[in-house]
């Protein structure tokens, strides 16, 4: 049985909401993910492991470091 924290890490990214300034529309257009924002400081991006991996690379190329 998979470890829940490992599965969660492969299906979501949590980052400060301002990190997506200027990129949110491009992310939503190019990747099959859902961007959830409960408050004005944090957002969570949820998707399949393949999409999250590709999105992680995209964000890294745009200077956004992931925890």
C-alpha cells in the first residue's frame, strides 16, 4: 500500500499564491491541474503525478523554487 504522504507529494504542489503572478493563466492553459486558493497567501495545485512533475519543471524554469 502506498505511503499517503508520498502519494500527496506526487499529486499536489503547495506554494505562496503570489508565486503564480503572471503565470496562472499559462499554467491553467497548458496543464490539466486544479488551482485551489483558500486564502490570499497560499495556493494548492492538484493534478495527476505526470502533470505535477511536468508543472514542477515548468515552475523551476520560471524561477519558482518548490519545497
